[in-house]
């Protein structure tokens, strides 16, 4: 996702038993300076394929760790930093709402990886068009 435009720029589908970090390098287009990610991407900056890219990673703290932050100035500062990360990550969740609510894609059926990948790619493209529909209509 691109946080400025709010559009999906790449899609990667994997089997459910795969970890989120496995295809992470394929999701980046190479011009990123900062990447915001949820807690499932802990340790992404240590991966071999991410070394030397010059990307700043802002990965969310695990929820259990955040819940037990101390009520000290440092703990409150850490909580504010996590809140700021969450606000930025929330912007890129809108296309997924469109895919789920407008197009009714709540969960994947057992159809095979190729068919599911095709459907997700089409839904991502449709989501981009749906989100940019007003701008596209004004320019025509």
C-alpha cells in the first residue's frame, strides 16, 4: 500500500501456513524510505533481503507488550509513538474495507491458490478504481 495515495501497488498471496515475513521483500517496490507494519512483521529489519535498502522500519509493538507499558513518562511516550504508528497504518486499511464491504470478499474459499490469487488481484485493481472513482470522473 502507498500511504500517500491509499492505493494498492502490489499484491502477494501465500498459503495460510506461511509467515507474513516470507513474501515481505516482494511487496516493496524499491522507492520506500519508511515502512509501517503491524506486529506480525517484528524482526523484518534483520532479514537478509532487507539489508542495505536504506529503509526505516516502524513496526508495531506486540499488544501484550504495549498493555504492560509502565505508567512513567517513558512508558507514556512509547504509547504515544505506538499510537502515531497505528494512525499511519490505519490509512492503508481502507482498500481492504472496500474489498470486504463493497465487493463482499469476506473470506477465501478452497478453490486453489491460482484461482484465489487471480481473484485477489482483480479485487485489488477494482478497489483502486473504486477509491479513485471521483478523481477519474472529474478528469474526463
